[in-house]
């Protein structure tokens, strides 16, 4: 299996690579458009600030490529957020794959949300073998609103979409690569899609 992790300068790439290595898959880091298009599966990671990450995608032409991919694509954390319509972070226009806006948590909770929280309302083969209210590791100040494309929700001041799916595109707000056995199971499920 050819698994590509998109390398565009805004990723927690090493920990994702190690997580797949533990599953027996060598993930290739690449920003080569032809290589990404030819992959069996694609991981779209992201850590950092939305507008600067989006700028890097645009400069590399990946903003045009990612929405056209036909194989399973998994956006993680900021990667998932950039797949949405827009983000309040830096007033960023996203890739528009998921029809939802990214909002900032209010100041009535500790921001960023950092640490373990549960995912509920699981609705996808991505979560095979994962029980409702399983703990996942999260670090984020912005969230996707609940929408028709939600496949998991998390409660932190409000109930928000902690995972999204539309066609071959999947997104998770949490870090499966840092979420112990359950996170590993989600990555395994993604490989089996």
C-alpha cells in the first residue's frame, strides 16, 4: 500500500509516521502532486495557524489538488479544519470539502482545549471497534460546528464535530497518533477503508 503524508510545512509529521510504522506501513512524506494523486491513501496533517498553513498550501498548488483526490483522505487536527469552508483563525478561507465553518472557543473555557476528551455519536467505518465515549487526545482552540457531515461529536463548552466525513474525505479534530490503542485502531481502520 502506498500511503502518503502531505508534507507542506505545517505538520506533526514524525509522530504520524511512527504510528503507521507500528502498524507495519511505511508512510512517505511528499508534496509532489503526481505522487499524492497516485497514492492509495493520503494523510493531510496540520499543526499551527490556519492562515499561514493555507498560504503554504496555495504556494505549493496543493489547495487545488486536495479537493480533487479520489482515494481515502484523512485530515488530522488543522488538516481537518482546512478542509472546511472557512476558519475564524486568521479569517481563513478553507478548501470547502466539508460544508461547515471553524469557530473559536469562547473565553469561558480554558483555550486551547488540551488533553483527553471523549468522542460520541460515532457514525462511520472509521470507528469500527471503537466504543462510544472513547477518550482521544486533543489540542485545539478552534472547532468545527456540528453539521450533517459530523461522524463524531465532543463536548467542550458546546457540542462540536470532532470528526467529519464526506465521500472519500475524512477529518478528525483529535490526534489518533497520540491517542493510545483506540487511536491506533482508527488509523488501522483508515488503512482498511
